[in-house]
């Protein structure tokens, strides 16, 4: 099985089906994501649900797509 390629904008743009640019807290979510990536943390707390969300950097480093519908999946799916 060949894993999909990384998207060109994999670190800065979440999959649109998993976080709409129109989401009322999209800017805050992306700010939290960027802070976690910059701090080299694998996750950040979602401001709406409180759940931990994997960063795109963590998912890319893992080197495969788990097909779980991750918000920041870096792969072309």
C-alpha cells in the first residue's frame, strides 16, 4: 500500500471538509494549531470541544494516513 503524497499547503491549511474556512472559530483554531506546531507539540486543545487535535506536523512525521478523518491531515486524500 502506497501512502498518499503530502498536500502543498499541508501545514497551513486544514482539510476543508474537516474545518470550513467559514467556521466561526476557524481563526482561533488555526492560531492554536500554529502555536502547537511552532512549539513542536503533537496536539492542541480544540476550543469548541476541548478534545486534543493532532497537528499536521505530527501527522506528517508519522508518515502515513490513518484514514480517521483528522482535521489537519497533511495527505492528499
